[in-house]
């Protein structure tokens, strides 16, 4: 386990606020995103593919503890992938952008606005004005 994995719980709290304001019942019909972390079915399917068998179902997105586990597994997997291809450990910015834009979300300009929202929530959680990288 690398040190960046230890940042996932903090990032999860921030992203929960960005995505749903902490509402476990949140549902975005236009995107099919559900639960506190607004997980789409493509993430559920991807995690099941990674596991090699069905571990998650769509309703799991509404269960906060399971949604968090899905978040950790997804970002641990794709954070490690980022590390392998770039040679650099993922930052909070990279991880947030992967969550928003998929495995290559860290490259997409469209995820920069999402990172700004996540960074704002991280600063609130940290209770300080120090810069979050």
C-alpha cells in the first residue's frame, strides 16, 4: 500500500459533499448516478470486471458503507494504474479527476472544474487555508 491510498477517506468525504451533499438517497436520472457518491452503473460493472465476478449490484450505490468501499476500490485500482503509466503517485487532484471522468479523467480538461469543487470541500474539511495539491 502506498501513502496516497491513505488520502482516500478524506477525498471520499469531500466528494460525497460535492456529489450529493451527503444524501444517501440522491439520484440523478439524467446521468443514472446514484447514492452519496453518485456512482454510475459503468463503475459497478467495471468493479465487477476487476473482481472477475459479480460483487456489486446497482442498489449498492445507495448504501453509504458499500458506496465508500466501491469508491476506495475504484480509485485504488485506477490510482495504481496511473502510477504505473506515469511513474508518479496520484495526487488528490488526479484521484478526484479519475472519479469524475473515468480511468483517464486525469487527462481531461473537462474534469478541472470538478477538481475545483472537490478542492474547495477538502479545504473546508481540513479547516485551514493551506493549498491542497
